[in-house]
C-alpha cells in the first residue's frame, strides 16, 4: 500500500475497493454505474444514534432522540443507564488511551448533560408515582442521593484566586467518567473547602490555583486537613503548581498511604489518578508516588546545599551598570499621567492574538515540527481536532464580536521615574515639578538575582533598567481587562453547554492578552512615542522583536504580587477601569493583564530565581512590611525555610 501513512489508510483503501468493485460489476452486467447509497448515522436505531451522538459530540438532535428513546423505553432512567452511559464509557476509554482529545470529551459531556436535563423531569415523575404506588410519601426524597456514582470529588479554586478554566475542564472530564463533582467555585477559603467536604462526604478533594500566593493557600489547606483528622486524598493542580512544589511544600503536611497528596498535571491525568485512589490497587499506586516524592524532596534539598548564593551586597556589586550617557533614557512620553483606554474594540485586537496558549488550554499539543500554531494543523495525531477546535473558536469569536457580549477596558500610566539612591527600587513622580522637588508619587520595590552564575553575567533587577537621579527617565504601566465573560459563562452553564462555556473563557484570555500586545505597541509608537518608526508585523511582536519590555508583577522578573498594590494606587485601575484585586491580589475579572513598561534598549526579561534572607530582610524594610508577611508572599522563591 503506497500511501500507508496512517493507521486508517488500509481501512480507507478497502472501502474504496468495495465501491469500485460494485461499480465494475454494474458495468459488466450492462447497466450504468450505480451510486452506492451511504448510510447516515441518522438512519440507525435511536439507541445507536444516541451512542453515536455521545461519542462524536453531536448535540444537534439530542432532545429529539432522547424523547424518542424515552417513549420506547420502560423507564427514563434506562436511557441513562443504557445508551448514554455506554457511550460515555466508550468516550472515557478512548480519552484514557489517547485516541480521543479533550475538546471531543467536552463536546460529549455537553450531549450527556443536555440528554440528562431532558430526562430529569420524567425521572422525577416516575419516582413520585412509584413511591405513591408503594404507599410512601413522595416528598420524602433525598435530593442529594449520589450512591450511583463511581466516587465524589470536591473541586475548589483556593482563597484569593479567581482562575477556574482548568478546574472546569477537570470537573467535566471526571463527570464524563461517572464521578459526582461538587465544584464550589473560586476564592474558596480553607474553612469553606473543608466544611463542604464534610457536608458532601466526598472521597477526594481537588485544589486549583493560578497565581503564586495560591501555593501557600494549598499548604495551609493540607495542614488544616491533617490537624482536623481528614482521611481523604488531596489533589493539587493549576498553572502555577508543580510536582516538585507538591512533593516539597504540600505533601509533608498531610501525605500518608491512606490520604496522599498528589499533583495532577492536567485533565487527561485526573481520571487515572482518582480511579487509582478509589480502586483496589490504591496502596500500591500511592506507595509508588510516595517513594517518588521522597526522592524528589531529597534531590531538592541536596540541590540547595550544592547551590551557592551571593550575599545581597555581593549581588548588588555585580548589578547591570547601564551607561545612560552613552545610551540615554527614552525621550519624555507624548502624554504623561493617566489615560483610560475604553475605545479599543475586539476587532482591533484580533490580529494580535497568540493562538498557541489557546491550544495548550485544550491540551492539544503537536509534535515537532508541528508544535505551534498554525503548524499544529499538520500534526498527524492532533491536527484534525486542532483545526475543528480552531474553527469552532472562530465561530464563537465572530458571534461574541457581533453581539458585543465582551468588551475591553484598561488604563495606562506614564510617569517620570528614577531608581532610588541605593539602586534597588524605582521612584515615580506625578510630573517633572515633583521630580525636581524630590516628592515621589509612589515607590516600586524590585528584587535582584542572587543565585551564583557560571558566567560573568550581571545579577539583574528591574531597577537596573531605570536611570538614577539626575536623568530624566520614565516608566510606564497598565492594567487591562476583558469584561463580559462571566455573563456568557452563566448563559452557557444554564444551557448545559460546557464546551462553549470553556471556549468563552479561553477566548476571553486570548482577547485580553492581545489587548495587552496592542496597547504596548500604542505606548511605544504613540503614547510614549519612543519607537515612532516601529514597523513590526504581528508575528514579530509575538517574537518580542520590539524595543523595551513589559514584565508583569507576580511573574519571574518581579515575583512579588504585592507590587500590584503600588501599581493600582498609581494608575487607579479599579476607579478608572473597574479592575479589582482579590485578597491574594488576583486580578478581577480573571481575564486581566497588568505590566510595567520599560523603554531602555538594554532592558530584558529575566527570572529572579531564589533569594536569600538578607535580601528579603532588606526588601521588607524598604516596603515597610513585616518580615513574616513579606516571607509569606515570597515563599515560593525563598532559598531557606521560613519560621
């Protein structure tokens, strides 16, 4: 077979051979070539149609088919226990074996939810009629009966964190595999999580979070579970989590063979993890993970002993020393102060969308050389599904734009700025008069690299990119959001449409990131105007070929989320743009981006990495923050154990 390039090639060729044989037989018998009628799945019996719809995620006919199946069945419940569960079992098997991908699973879940929603009123009536016939009180029904599920899982985004798209995906995948999921939402306190876990008598607790402060919240939940005598497994997931953090920071507070703490990388692993924890081979499964985590902890602490850190004073002596006389600061901005950005439309930012994170959200990953967009469409394994997903995204994107169901808003601040005399922080001023008078509007505190380098590279801080007093330097900052997603999510939830619910959240993230890209270009070429002649296309922008950087507080170049409060004070992000901060300094709405803007051509992105206690003590003093509080916020990057 010459074109045997994939697993289906032989089957396709055999089907073509059958058709050609039928055509030739017809011609041999003196008749015209006959067209072989293709049997549609819509011609199948209704039970098979339901299974087909589930496996293929087709929700178009579900109400009609479910009603027909109900009329033909003895009881409505039999439809769920029969074709619907049969179909979902096949979906689970295909997903678990890597033969079905996440978008397909979410579509299948949509079919299941819509089918069940249609049947519920009939099942409730059947139950009442049966109880009356048996002489029982029909109102004495346990509405929370969950005995028919494979297990019960509580899902929560921890206190202060508003991001839930990953949690939503995991909840759908577990639901597809007959687990009862109690999703209690976002910004859940430890008390609420444990209270609800007891109330629902769950078998597993799953915690999710995106921002780094969430890591400490997860540690606190683990400690409280141990203190209160919980015995259910604890699952940890989310973009900022890792197996290393789970094994080093979370697991020691709660992990036993009976109730392990396990990091779940993504939705595709969740079913395997939960089924293993609730299955007969739990002890063997957990013991293997326990041994792996023990080894990871040993390696982590051994690595700390082997790694050398400069003292804070040594790191400062080897900082980046920009010659601001040779390469002077960028010219003064065209417009100083604050500018509300409420005129940018979704259509304006669409060309700036980076689609790579979109496919990562849906856990579609091409293999080299087809890893990124648009090459992912050529990938043999995921290309076809990636293209379908992308087309669905384009349809919903056009619908959102047409209906104006989402909108963009933000605020930009451009200020005179100089680094402080000690070279570690940056003072901003309302105007040149205040700079000359030495009256700062606010101070932005920075962190410096301390981990020893094998090269002569400097030990960087963002403060290095701003000129000292005596130079007329400036700094920019902005906060932007995509509004309207929450209402759209509620709409799709009410329609039992998880697929478009998650798609809406994924698109809102893409819109706001594109808005940030668009706005940064506007700052460079117009509002600040230090790169008026820039002529980069959108691909060049995504490759960061422009002059300057826009690092975000809470990310590697400045891993302290508390610096957002200084930014919010300076640009009045809540008052002018409606963008709020949670108690853990997560931005609300969830589809939000904030950043500082540095213009000097020698400014660059970098990772602070781990820092020593001497720097943390200096940093806390400069921020006028109690040391224990400061250490808590910086916990993920400390090179020592805090008290």
